[in-house]
C-alpha cells in the first residue's frame, strides 16, 4: 500500500522496481539531495530500461482507477523517446520516468549507478546516479532552459566536495569527467561549469 506522504509513491515504485528487477537509476535534484543539494524537491526523475514483461507487471502493480500506469503510454514513450508518468490520482502525485531512448540520453548514468541509502529512508537503499552524473544531467538541463535551480544544485554538490562531507565519494570525485561532458555540451555550458567551480571555491 502506498504511504500517504510526499514521497510515498516514489518509495513504492522503487520497491516495485527492485522486486521486478528493473534496471533504473535515480537522477536529478532528488538524487542530488543525497550529495549535498539543499533545495527540497518532490520532483523525482528515474531513468528506466523496461522490457515488455516489466511494462505488463507495472500496469498490474498500479491499477486504475486509483493509479494511472498505461502500458500503451509506456510503449509509445519508449518508442518516441519521451518521458512518461505513473500517477497516484488519490494523492495527486506522480513520478517521472525517463526511457533510455530519450535523447541526449542517460545511458551513462545507468551504467555508472551506485547503491546508496535513501535521503528520507536510511533503511532503504536504491540505485542513484553518482554525483558527477547528477551534475552532468544538471548541465544538460541548464543548456535546455538556463534555469538557476540547476546552477544552485550543482554549486551545492561542489561545496559538499570542497567540505569533504562524505569522504567515500567526495575524495573520488572526477572533475575531469564533468569537464569533458561540459566541453561536449558547448562553450556556454563549459563556461557555466567553470563559473560554478569558482563560486564554490573548488
């Protein structure tokens, strides 16, 4: 049963993914909260690699009328490379799911994913994008919309690195990998990356 909380549907879907052995990775600001992002968000983005069996099982796990988990929408979204949702209509909450077919693509985040405890539920572990890949995803999103929230999230992660808040990942943070991605994303994205490093004093 889905908990009545801001992240109830999200936790339930992750548990379902674990049970169904779905390949997934949490990205975006919620993943960033595990690495120092201070901005509270209820927007949850998950990259998924679904098989037809997964699609069928998800539709059964989240049946109407309470839930919206349309198998045809899932298939069309995978084919077209666009996001889709699972919605809890009784709570008015949704989780955004991103197929691997969406461009420019998040295959790198799925490939590099790491196992971490959930920020709000320490007794539950899930697959998260590593901090470098959270930043790369934020740079991609910044390039599309120039939103300040992405700059803020990146800066928070960089400050956590500078303060060595969690040595297990901060000591291994790969600046060269992010710089390579920033360069590939274009001159303006490379410039904002360097500016954020300077403002975070790292």
